[in-house]
C-alpha cells in the first residue's frame, strides 16, 4: 500500500477532489487520473415555507377566536336568531 494524499476543495456550490502521491503527482487508477469535481445545486431560502407556516398559524388563531366568541355569545344570540351560526 503506497502513501497518497486526498485534497478537497469545498466551495459554496461545488466540491473538488484530487488524489496525489507524496510528490504531488496525480495518482492513476484503472488508466484514469483520480481527480474531479461535483457541482451542487444552490440552496433555497425558507421564505416560502415560512409564509405557509405563518399563514397556517394565523388561520388557526382566527378559528380559535371565532370559536371562543361563539362560546361566549351563543346563548344570547340564539335567543334572537336560532339559525345565526348555521348561516
């Protein structure tokens, strides 16, 4: 087993790599030099997910508020209009 070095270049949108011997010559394996790079897709921001999450929370709060109002005023409102909440 001969000694070798693995060099990595990790950037924001790519990763590069190379395998060299102690004299910094590229190592060959199966007739190919051992080096390459991989491009990475750019990350997405969480703004769209955040908007959906806050919208869902806002809708849930509104439903709870309406439910609480109904519990408080239902007895008095149904005296005058029994079908108020059905509409």
